[in-house]
């Protein structure tokens, strides 16, 4: 912050500005701050905000909140997805100062001679305001200025037109001693980020017959029915190869039968890991067609990013350091005592955080 007036406790701000606040396109975003000054002169505040294109949006004046709290409020409505910025400015408002003083002095019975300096100050402010208001309103300001300096007019007629400019000069104020606060960011998402109805959808279960797995192609036939129920998003459990080592049977049984498919969350086998589609479900081309068919029904597809592995996941062989090794030298499987999940190895993110992050990023971008 640089300038004359303190600006504190700005909102919305996340973790002192280290992270952006969140908003949604066309949803109102309340902005507030605490700003104050000494003395009786009027203080004003406004929000300066800019869109992802860097272009500033219209000046937004802030209004004072509860008396004695020194808190100011405004609302902005970002209209595009992306990173927005905003800051709060505080300034001296000479018109409000003049309006307040003149109104009180006239009410107290003071005449033109007593108000000579006030009238001159008002003329100075209106002369500055004339270049700040929209072109269509400039004649009003010019007429008010002419009246204010006309000593032949009664006092009420001299000050009346100037006092009538209150609303106009609220929206287009004369600003002095402008103080610029810190700049903060707001990430604005599309409207579906605000709310949506998710449907958990197992492609393997759609069209499965006689022990034969459903596929992306057979699952596509169910999409109109899901959309008709009012859902927005299809949530897919992991669609990757399922491990064969320590594969579980029904109800977490330790032994799987020859037709048991195992848990989709026991990810990885000889066919591949998190960047591979289970061959029973189809090909990448089939998956793209499924996504396109969902989109045609107004549905988006959300994939489960489950960062865990079956014992035969390629990561286990290629990067054993990404897992926890127990005292006997074996890799620790998942446990939620007293439950045991011998078919799943949790990733130990402390062992190689940079390497794991790079691989997870690669997987995410692969699906993107």
C-alpha cells in the first residue's frame, strides 16, 4: 500500500493473498475493506478491478458499512473465466466534505458572507468535477458552477444546483490524496463449478451379460437416461487395468474366482497403469466417442484420480521408492484397521515428492 490513508482487512483474500479467492462467472463478488482517516474531512473508497485480458472494468464506488466500523463495501460481477485482479483505493472526497459543511452551516443560519470561503472551495471542486463526469452531464456541472459564483443570486439558489449533483459526483467523484491498496487475485470459474449433480457411473456394469463386461460402447446407451434424471456430470471410477496380484473377490474376500474382476481402485497390471484404459472397456477411441456422446446429452465426464496402486502396477517395479517398505522388506499394503486391503499399495508422497508430482502431472495432462 502506498499513500495517505490506511487500507486494511481486505476481502475476499485467501491466505494473505498467496492464493486467489474463488468466484463464478456473473455471480456477485462482495468486496470489503477497512479504511479510515483522522479529522472530519470525507473519505471515499473504490474498487479497481481488471479481467483476464488485463483491461480495467468500470470504477466501482464502495459504500460505508455500519457506523463506527470504518468498513466499506461494494459488489463486482466478473463476466469471464480466468484470473481477475482487484484492489481497494481510498481517497479524500472534497465534494462530500464541502456538501456536509455547507449544509450544516446553512442550517445554522450562516449567510453568504460567512460562507465566502466555502463557496469558493465549492467552485474549485466543481471546476475539477467538470472534466470527470460523462459528457452528457457536463452542462449540469457547468451551470452549478456558474450559479455558485453568482453573487447576485440568493444563497439557496447559489448552492442548490451544486448540492443536487450529489448522486452524479458519487459515481464520478473528485478524488484527492488517492491511496492504492495491495492487489489481490480472484480465479473465476464457469458456472458449472458452482454447483452440479454428479452420477457415479460404472461403464463395466452397463451392458454386462453372462459374465461379459460392459464397454464404453454399451454404456453409451445409458447416457440419455442419466441426462433425463437431471444430472450434469458423470463420475467414472478408475477405468484403468485392475491388478491381478492379491485380487479380491466379492465382499473383500481374499481369494478371487476366475471371473471376479477385482476392485477398480486396485489400479495397474501388466497392461499398464494410470495412463491406460482397461482393455475390457474399449480403446482410447472408444473413450473419446463416449465423452462426445455424453457431451451431446449435456453431460461432462469426471475421472477419478486415485493415487494408489495394485501390487502389479508398473510403478511398483519402476519406482519402489514411491511406496512404504516395512521392516521385513515387503511393501506396505493399505490398511484401515482392522480392515486390510492386500490388493492396494498406497503411495508414500514423502519419499520422492518431486518425482511423484511430475508423474502425477504427466498422468493428468495425458487425460486432459
